[in-house]
């Protein structure tokens, strides 16, 4: 289990169409770009991989000490070479956002399978009710043996009203069984009432130049 840092990090999330090379070998493809990225000042680690449901979709989660560290990185001389290296993973344009997760996301991202829940607040919906539902769902999920707790969630800096919830699971099948058993959950019902939701799962690989403390 990874020890949480004193301050909560901000996570940069890239979603992209995967290249054929990345689908065949996600670890080696773009390795040079990841090596340069994870050497950047303030980069705690990166997680990258392919969506379980659709191999044409890839993810890169970059855990930064602060948002300012990422901003400084974009002006660094090695930024452009790093991005060129990472483009080997892509088959087209990527989307990105920064999420301020409420708790350290490393356990969820480092699990065998990571659930990625994208939520968009509906027009005229209640942000307060959505947040209460996310808090309630998190508390519920964290009690399950099948999870790599804690799960976490946060709002997008670039897109206010959009949220990302992530949870680590032993497998997608384990999550599916829990979903079937908890269809009547009031927290899930409230989420569906307040937000448009898209769910996916990914198997992520971790890359870091730092040695993190372990409990």
C-alpha cells in the first residue's frame, strides 16, 4: 500500500486513441517519453494502459505534486522530446484534464483493474446531491474486500461540473458481481439522477523515477 503524501496531488488524465504498437506492447511503446516525463520535477509517477472494454482507447494518468509543477514542465526543454516519444502510443488526438482527487489515487490506479467513472452534472441538477452521492458511494466501496481502497473522486479543473471517480478492483468480474448485488444502492440511484455517467475499466502500468514509502 502506498503512503499518502502530506498534500494531495493533482492528476493529469490523458485519454487517447491507441496506436497498433501501443495495443501490442503498452510497456515498451513510448518508453522514452515516459522516462523523460517521470524525471520531471514534481512528477510523482505515471500510470498508463488500455481500456478493458475497447482496446482502441488508452489512458495516461500523471500524478503531480501540484498543478504548478505540471505548468512548469510544459516550459521545460525536455517537454517536447517527451511528447514526441509519447505520440508513438497515439493513433490520433488526445483529450486531457486535471483532477483534484479528494484522497491519494495511487491505490486505485495501481490495482489489477481500475474502474474509471466519468460524470457530467446534468443541467438543473444539484451539485451538492452529486457530491453527497459520490461520498456515500466511496464509503460503501471502501468497505468491500474486492477493492484496493481507498477509491477517490474529484472535479475537473478544465471542465467544471465534470467529475472522475476511480476505484481499484481485483478484476472486472469482481466489480461486475458487486454491481449486480448493489443495484438498489441509493448512492447509485442518486448519481444517475444528478449526472450523465460513462463507465470503463483499464489495466494500468506504473512508471516512476522515485522510490515511494511503503507501509
